[in-house]
């Protein structure tokens, strides 16, 4: 996807003398407040265990690094891929997917919902206010399209507000890559962080995830006197490399088999072309199952998660039923939107610790907060 062929911005701007439109989008994302807030949003492990764990920002940087590598290997646009990687989690609320599920459930009684990709679009189009000439970041069509379509398709009937985003067509390859690259990044990183947290049984990992077990055995055979942690690190690095290589090779093969020669050919394909082979999709699924079974549901993880989600739920109800309780800028939104939407937007933008501080302030004398 070449920037000169972009469908453009919602508010036209003159070209920059030495940066492409996608490079400018990348830079606008990096300089946004929502991007900076990712530093204080949990990925999986809180700082209760260590200061060395990934947070939502460092995870995003790892996704961007892999995305650039994969995009370059496929000769697609690395600037567009990087911009999409950097923005892909910008709509996440506090406490990761648990927070997202909680907000979605809280919105249901009012006929609403919460989806972090759709919320990301609201952030870049509405909530980020940095420029004199237009609201939001005024990102290119392809970046806005990729924000919502990188991981799934939407039907025009169910989501009429998204009809401008070519919902009957596939997104460009740069967007299609992001979901797979995201999985490579978080699966391998979560294994690494789980070991750091001393929640990982390496023997069980080798047995239940053969792609790791084979890499680990091969490294140990060649480096029998090395420190175990370095053997583990090298094995995990090889797993990441195998997954990324398969993604590159399989995507290229599908493009060639289709005979695609343009972005329009990619868009009109009957299904997405970027993805793993069946063999490595199965390997990736095994790794995900292991993490869900042995890491994400560990008591030390779920206790923190459940406590945090309870705080989010209580704070939502407090703001909902206490007019004037939110900052003036968010109370102002109630003039044009239902209060539950304004409350959801406010909470979704919070960092983990800010939400917990707000909760302590309003519920410090409440037994429900204990």
C-alpha cells in the first residue's frame, strides 16, 4: 500500500516535504496522550512481581518491531505496518481484556457495548485534541481502516457507522499482518514473563508445546554447560523466529497462488491472505492453550485481576449515578451523548493506577472496596 495511493485524510492537508503520510500517522500516534498512557496499563503481570515485566506500551513496541520485520520481508509498506502496530492497542481500557469484558458487560443493559478497536477509532478521531485545524489526529483512511479491521471483519448491517471502511472488502496486507504479529509478540513475551514471575514449569511447557520443547532440547544439546535461563531464552527466541518465518512464507505463498499484483487484488480476495500455515497455526494454538491453562488462571494473577475489575465496576456505577462526579470535560460530553457512554469513555481512558486511586478516593470508607 503506497502512501501516494492513499484514500487520504478526513481533513485534507498539504504533503510533508520529507515524511510520507504513513510516517506522519506513526509520529502522531507516538505523540498522542493515549499512546503514553499505555505505559501504565497492565499487559498480564503487575509490578507486584517485578519492574521488568511487559506493560501495554512495551508490548506495543515489540509488536511494532516484529511488524516492520515481517512487512519488509514481504516487500509491503513497513511505515503503514508500524503505524498500525503502534495504534493497535491504544483503545484498551485498564486491566487489559478483563477490563474490556467488564466494560462491555456494563454497557449491555443500556443497549451498548465496548470493543477496544472501535474505541481506538473514537480516540484518534475525537478524544485526541492536538491540532488547530481539525479534531482528532486526522489519520489516513488506511490507518483508520486498519484500526478496526486488523483482527476481524464487520458487517455493514450490524455496524452502519463503519460503512465508509469498505466492510465488504479485505484490508491491505499491512493490516492483515497485525493480528498474527500481535499473537507472536504476546505469546512469546507472556512465556518469558511467566518464567520471570516463577510461575512457569519448563518441563510442562516442553511437553505440552512441542515447538518449544524441540527448540529447548536442541539448544540444551549444543550448550549443555550454559546457564538454564540462557538456554530458555535461546529456545524462546527460536520459537519466535519460527512463527515469524512461517507467517512471512505462508503469506507470500497465498499471495502468489492468488496471483495478486495490487492492493485491489488483495482487497477482493475471498479471504485474508496473511496468516500461519496449518502446522504453525496449531503450534501457536498450543502455546496459547498452555498460557491460559498454566499462567493466566493462576491464583496470583486472577486475584489481582478480579480485585481490579471489581473496582472498575464500582467506579462505573458511581460516575453513572453521581452527576458532576467526572471532570468538567467529560461531564460536558453528557450534553451530546448518553451518560453511560461518557462514563465508559472516561474509564476506558484511565491507567490502571489512576483508576485504583480514584476508587480508593470514593470508596475508602466502603467495605465493598476491600
